[in-house]
C-alpha cells in the first residue's frame, strides 16, 4: 500500500473558505516540497476543479475550483503524484450574512486611527514569540516594538465611546515576521509576511474577531489596513518565489544570494515615490516603471498585481477577512504604487460582492485633481478605479500651512482651505472623500508644541465639512511630535496604555487640566456630530474669507450650521448681513462648542483665532 510521505502539503491558502459567494471561483495556493508535479481532484458535491496551474517553483500548486453548488462542510482534496496519494481535508463554511449586509463606513462616521503597538498593552508584552525572528521590546527606542496589542485596544472600547468616534482604523495587524535591524523593527505592520495570520505579538485571529465583535456591540466599526503593493522581505514567497513574475524586478534577489555582488546593484529598482506618472498624459516609460515597479524599500518586495494569480490571491484575502473577522472597511496602503488596472479589478470585485462595503485608498499627492481622478466614477480618469473613497492630502497640506499664517485677502491662511474645497466639482462624490489633519506618516498637527487654538480651528472645520473625517490617536489629549528624527516620534505610546506608565490619560483623573479641556471640547463636538443629518446630508456653502474670517455653512431640513473661523491673530468681526443667504431672518444661534447663545441681530465680535460652530 502506498504511503503519503512523498506527497507533501504543508500549507493551503486560504486556510478555509465560504460557500454562497456571488463569485463561486476559488483559488487554492498549495505549498509543499515537490507538490507542483502533483494532480488534485475532489468528489465533494457541488465543487469542481476548473484548472491546475503549475508555477516556476516546484513547491507550489494552484488549484482553481468552482463552488457554485457546494454546501458547507469538510471537502476532501485528493493529491496524486506518481503512484502515491494524499488526502487533505479543507473546510467550507457558511457565511454569517449576505454580502449586501456588510455595511462600510460613511461620512456619518468619524474614524479614529491608531497603531496597535503604540496604543495599549493588554497581554504580558514581554519576551519573544516562538517561531518568529528574535525581536526586542524597548519603549525607550522609537523604532523598536513597544508591546501594544489587540487586547489593549479591546479593553478601551469604552474610551472610544466616551470620546465620540464611531470607527477604528488600526494600522496593519497581520504578521510581520521580520528581524530587528539597526535599531529598527516592523512594529508599524507594513511588511506582511502572512496574509492570513494576525501577528502573534498583537494577538490571534480569534482575538481580532473578538475585538471586531465587541466593537460592533459598542457601536464602533473596524477598518482593516491592507497592503497589496508590497509584502515583507521575510514572506515565504521571497525565499521560494512561486514564479519569476510574482514580483516586479525580482533579479535583485538573485544578486543578493551571490555574495560576490553588492547588496544593492543594477538589478534593484527603487521607486521614485513620484505618483504623478500614473495620471500624467505625457508620462515617460521610465518614470512610470519607477513608480509602479520599483520597490518601496529594499526590505519590501514589490508585488506584481498584473499577474492574474497574484491579484486573485490578494482579492480572496480581502473577502476572507471580511467574512472571517467581520471588518467594516479597508484602508489600502500605497494605492497608486500598484498597477491601476489590476487594483480596479480588485475594487470592482469587492463592490460586486459587498456593494455597501467601503474601501479608502491612500493617494498621496496634495492636489485635488490628482486625488479626484482616483475616485470611482471619475470622468477624467483613463480607467475607472472603482475605488469609492480617496484620502484628501490636499486638505491636510492646506490646513497645516494655514495654521502658521494670518488669513489675508487673497491666498494665505484659510484661503488655502477655501481653495481646496473649490475643486470639489472634480470629485464624483465629495462626501466619500476622507479628510484628516495628521496621521502616522506626517508630523503631528501640534508639532512639538501644545497650543490647542489652531488645533481646535482645524478640527472644527474637519468635523463639519462634506467629508469623512479621520482623527489620529492621542490628538484629544494633545499628543505631539515631529518626524525630523524618526517616524517613531509621531507614533508615541498613549499615556496610560502600558504597565508602569506614570499617568493614565484614558481617565480624567490622569489627564492634565489642558488635556481634559481638549478632550471635553472634542468629545462635545463629536457627540453633537453623531447622527446629525445637517452635517452628513446637508448642502455645503462656503464663503471666501472676508476680513480674515472664513465661514462654511451646512443646511438640511430647515436647519443650518455655520462654522466661523477667525484666521487672524487679532480681533475680527462676523459681518452678519454678508451671510444673509444662510442666516435669513434668524436672530439667535447656539455655539455648539461652548453651549452658549450667540446673537445674530448684529455683527458678532470674534477674539483672535476664535472658532464658533453656530447652530440655528
């Protein structure tokens, strides 16, 4: 009787799958020594092997199945190689709900972005995890791991509710099994080494699902950060490439194995980080190649999404996490660095399977025409991206310049913010654009200071305009920092999130007077915004800054909101008659920020840099 020893199946991706999908096709990536020469069949009812793909490496086999008639259960896959056979059990699961029932984030939400390693520690956080490269937890080093985890986030769900945000965007939680090097680590999560496993330093797949479930029970959505442009250098693919075209410019890997050659040589192609060639009608071939085929950094190999097997693998991974963890959205990192056509196919597949789900793509060029071209339905794009939400880097750029200037009569200060919204006519859906004043890749809005005046102005605008707003963790307690030395300085630990912290900023008692004032101010605004149809559905009208005062109005159902910002360091006046088209016959309003009454019977005096959010 033949043994199974020579038919090696070490791993199958996806680890399991779901029946009842609109797309009934399933790609199985099978890995095992010599498995590439095997055949595979199944007699599972309703499942059919559509094709077998043998790749360059003898250790991979791709099986394409059609599950149109399959029911949940345990499917047996039979592998044959020579005269030997091996049976492998594979689980097909029932979906918990239909694709249409998965609801994504919208402009009714406020996303709170946080880094799991830097937010809070719920587990032990010490020592190393078996099976991973050695690493060090050292909270004194900004670029090493600090020990935060998913359990730490879960234990602070009440904090998010108290603050008033409605969705959590966690930077990547998937395995980053990369060794520390030169005082640096992949604590940030952007060097994936296993697309189907939560990094064990953060927790487990089950723990991630628990976090999502409890977040939902507390009225919070969860957005998953994904990276399809590149993976981590220690992903198993890199040691044993499935095929030569699995990566862009893979020749450097051969050069690295040759000790006689320098580590970086002519085979290595670095991205230019210039994203404009992707929309430039005059772009040269070399510029486009450097943008989309160059590696982000030498430790992050560039995936070739034009390979149909690669994009199928990645697309299925998105579906799997939606079904398995119940996530409510995806933030896709480095979106324009990947091939636009393949990513458009991915987004179209998601939209078809999950029509009410949402994805936001990182589109880092600070010009509205660029960003607008990446949104689904753009009339100026060469190809529809099918991407529902894009990130407003233009707003980030303008608001951060405006904070350092007095608003003049033409172009400086809040005129920059006004000009940003002028170009909303380019967006197919401005309400599905994500705006922010800071994130993990930028300086904190406060820089190295603590002055909350400009911060409050920026947040008041952010939370009342026609956008999906995103906040960055700790802003509510005046966390600051700049990137002049290292990214880690804008990714500091949340005070009170870790054992031994001198104080706990999750509580009013642990915050300073200034921090409590900022927290209360922002929490009031967030709770007022929640379920506020004027902000989420209202018509937007903006006025050219006049005598240093910038006004943005929202109107819906007979109600009005006016955000009034004095963009100067001197007293100013709101000229009531100038805004008669919004105010009408109203003679009184309520300032949401202070819960105080404001008379509109005459001009309103404004203190230097004062902000009002008037409701009437």
